[in-house]
């Protein structure tokens, strides 16, 4: 590989690592509970929050180092580099989870950067603009593909739904809220099947890339559950939890959008606390599938580009990975902000990117879904050997 290939390969690895580790699109449902965070005593040993940066950085270093293997080995052994990337991601995610688990959450809801009173009108306005813009752009650019406009309108309704309270229409059990949540994975599946069917065929024939995508998708789901507090191994002390008796109970919980039946589990012997609702399962599964599909696509194109040793192909892989990385950096970015800036200065970062009741948080979620979907659609409508101009929107 020449110098251009080496630079492109490094850019690809950085994008893949950020996409899989940071997973910023996945933090937009209410947290089950806040935990104390900061320092934890394990077997009499005090664990500080910054300790989690060690496996995080080691994992990222392993990902970057694994990218150089195709240059050291023969092209047909490039899949070993991919295995190294996967192992590095696992280590990095462990560090990311540790960083999240040791973060103090109590102050996150004290002084939001956007006053709560403005959330409803802002979400209503932003959602309506997204829906209207989707309808106009879809009509002008893709008149024969109304499904694009339909998906955009659905995402706009996701943002606008809580803002219906301004009009006196919003309720926590309105059928419209349930319809929006349940329709999202169906709409995404329909659009991808119509416009990216070839991608699924390519991935079925590439088992290595498929396994990589499944692994990254599962890592995304795990990190999402920990980053939102839906699952924790550092529970609060004295918040209705007995350290001698566990429980499994069901109760209704608000979010996403409406009230869903939820199941809470507490196992003090681990310790382990978790809570999942029907709505969050739908959301986690949908976004996990999107991230896994994107990761599998990146892996498949990377293996082909490495085998062909063409700079154009490698640059095309970077074009696929870069948008995914850009929309997947929220939760961990906010946690790093807590470590580097401290709780007071780091709180706005968390609230802007990971607060489910924040209008900006909803916009970030919608943008992430749209970008991840668009990347797959572009790949499905491009040749198997990607090129740099692949980043253009579908015609």
C-alpha cells in the first residue's frame, strides 16, 4: 500500500473506533436511576474514575495498531487485522463503561443549559420544521421515492411529539406516541430493504464482516444500556435497594415518548441493577441494528479495499466510516468532559447530547438515525468497490 493508502487506512480505523466505542446516537431514553459515581471501593481498593481511561486508551491503541497488520502481512490475511480491531473495541468499551459507571449523575438535572420551560415549544418547532423540510426536499429531489419524505416526517414527529403539550394535545398514553415509536423500526426496515437490498446480499456472502458488524452492534447496545443508567453495577446506596434481598418487579415508565410497561431487576450479590421497557427494547434494537449494519459495511469494504490495494477504494471506505463516526460521539464525549472539565463545566455537554428531555438531544438522535440510514442507502446504490465521491446524497 502506498502513503495515500496508509493515511486512508488510519482514517478508517479512527472512524470505526469512534463509531463503535463512542456510540453517541444511543442515549435518548430516560435513565433508570442515577448512581453516586466518582470513586468506588472494590475489595478495599479505591477505584477512581480516571482509571477507566486506561483500558479505553489501550483499546483505541489496539484498534489503531491492528490497522497496520495488512501492511505487514499479505493482503489475504487482512481479516486478522479486523479481529484485532474487534478485540480493541471490546477493551475500549469496557473502559468506556467504567468511565460512565464512575461518573457523578446527581447534578445533571439541576441547571440545564436550556430552561425546561422552553423544551416543549422548541421541540414542537424543530419537529415541524424537520417534517416540513423532509416533505419539500423529498418532493423536489426524490419524487419517485416518497419513502424518504415519509421517514423524515416520522423523525420530525418524534421530535415534535412532546411539544404537542403546548397545544394541549400531548398525553403520556396517546396512541400517536406509541405509533411513532413502533413505526420507526418498520419504516427504517422498509426504506433499507427497498434501497439497500444489495448491501444485505453482499454481507451475507462476507461472514467475517457480518460477524464484525454483529459484535459491534452488541457492543453498542451494551454501552447504550450502561451510558443511560438502564443497567448499572454501581447502584445508589439507600434508594430502595436492599443489599440482602434482590427482586424482579414490573411497573410503568415514561419514555420514549409515552408510558411503557417495564421490568426492573436487582441482584445485590453481583451487584447488578437493570431496567428495560418495551419502548426502550424497540429503540435499542433498532439503533443497535443500524450501528451493526454500518460496522459490517465498513468491515466488508475495508477488506476488499485492502485486498485490491487501491487508494480510491480505501478512500471510499473512509467516506463510509466518517459520517458514522461523526454521529456517534455523544455519550462518551460528555463523560470525558466530566473527567477533564469537572461536574460543573461538564454538565452542559451531558445535557446537550444525552438528556432525553432536551430538545437538542432529540435533534441529535434524529440526525444520527438519518445519517446512519443514509450511509447504508448510499452504499447500496454504489458499486461494490467504493469511490470517494460516494458521499454524495442519493439521486
